C-alpha cells in the first residue's frame, strides 16, 4: 500500500526541554544542508517510485532551527521522490524564538502552508521551568510575523497539568491562546518520563506531578473554553476551527500508511511498522554509508489490529461502530455520561470519557479478541 503521508523527524534543538524524551540533537550550529542531503539519500535508499503525497510534516526536535533556507532544502529533498499533490498540507513545527520576518517568508516561499507553534504556556516561570528558550512576549510577535508572510493556518501547542507549585493560571493561558485566534490547538497533559530532567526532579522529590483531579479539571476547562469559542474537539488532544483539522495527524488516527524519514522516525505500510535508529549520529552514518537506517520493525498481528482499531476509533469524534454484545458492555459508560451511541450504533467518547479512554479501549479490545 503506497503511503501518501510523509513525516520527517528533524532532531535539532537549542536545548532539551525538561519533559522531553524525544530523539534530539542539541547543536549550536545546525547542519541544515547536510541534513537535507541525508534525507534525499534515505529516500533514494528506500523508495523506488516517484509519487504524489497529500502531506509532508516536518516535526522534531525543532524544525524551525533549520532556518528559512534549511527548511526549503529539506522540502526540496522530499520532493525528489514525493511530490505534493494539489492542495497538499505542508506543516512545520516552529518555536517562537526562531520566527523572523525573513524566516517566515522563506518557509512560505518553500511551500509551507501550515505551522504548528510550540507555545506550551504564557506564564514565564513555567516556560523557564520547562527549559523553553522563548518567553511569553515572543508568542504574539511570532504569530504576527507568520501571518504577515501569509502563513495564516497556525496551530498552537499548550501543555496542561504542570505542578501546582509553579502557580500557573490555566484559565489565563486559555484566554491568551484564544486571543491569538489560531486555527487549531493541540493540548497535551504533562507526563513524567524516565531519563528526562523532570523525571530526575520527580525522583528526588523536587517536583510533584499534578494530581488526577487537577489533570481532569484543566482538561475539561480547556474543552469548555475552546468549544464555546467555536472550535471542534475532534480528537482527544486536538481542537480545530471548521475546515482546519490536521490532515497529516488524522492519517495516523485512521491507520493510513505513512513514510517516516530521519532519526527515530516511524513508518507504516498498512501491514507492518518500522522505525529508524534513534540517535542522529547513527542515522547520519548509516545513510551516508548507503545503508537503510532501520532500527526495527514489527508485523501487526490480528490482536494488534483489533486493539489499534478500537483505540484509534475512540480517540476521535468519528467514533467506533459497536459490535454484537457491546451495548451491554458499554451501558455503564453511557449511564455515566462518558460515551454516547447514535442511531447508527456508533460509539463516541465525551470529553469526560476521553479521560478514561484506556480503560474503555482495553475492555472493548478484550471483548473483540475472544
């Protein structure tokens, strides 16, 4: 099955955020041209036929660290094999401190038509605690420069459920996000991962996770604020203005095949998943030597497919068609207000239900796997 969605992992960052466990490479000087050349080489190693694609997504890491010319070079490398179809979505992840009038104009000229802006918070003490480079004042400035360059389809990332000791006013953050009038918002609960600065702080008792009650309250407050402002809460972590759903990410949630390029990037051909070696240096050396940088792969079993179909279906407002015997299984969830069932027997989570997604998915998966 041919993938029509392309993800490029750009590992470069100015520093590691306190919560981040992604594959990154902290570099003062970013080797943008060399990286673009390696992406072209990886494509030549792995792809035999030229084709059209519906999206190209540069994620990271911090793709905006490539600068204007670097992003253009990477997109040109992808286009050597994967030509964007008419109307294709071309997204780059951007940090506010990297946005200038010149870089924004260069990204637009390179074909970028959607930007995901890593805001995370509008509270400067939180940003410093997260090891973010930008301050809150940089965000509206970046938004203005993006829009001046014609990049009006802007998604904003926010992180909720930070430790109470930081005294972040979540309602104020939501108000400030809405004041920017983005087309899309992605909302992520803070998680503690081993090996990160936050993981070490937590292990030493220097930081405490937000309690479940605070996590739920902030998630639901965001749901109320954004839906009241006209956003569609179309996926557990994502909100969109009408017509502005993230098409690339929606491909993941619908189990569509996608191609992954760059260190640690994952791909899916409809049957099996594969992932590249994690470290940038190892990926770079393998591709430079003409070797496929694959780090591993797995064939999806019948049980895997059942589990993923259930979980992915419940993540979005598209929902999941109910099967035989599942009305009784889900009845307590309906009664609690965590799910709804429409006239076509399609099950959908409510905002409160999404907070309990894992439990419902496990129950339905076990039922379907018998």
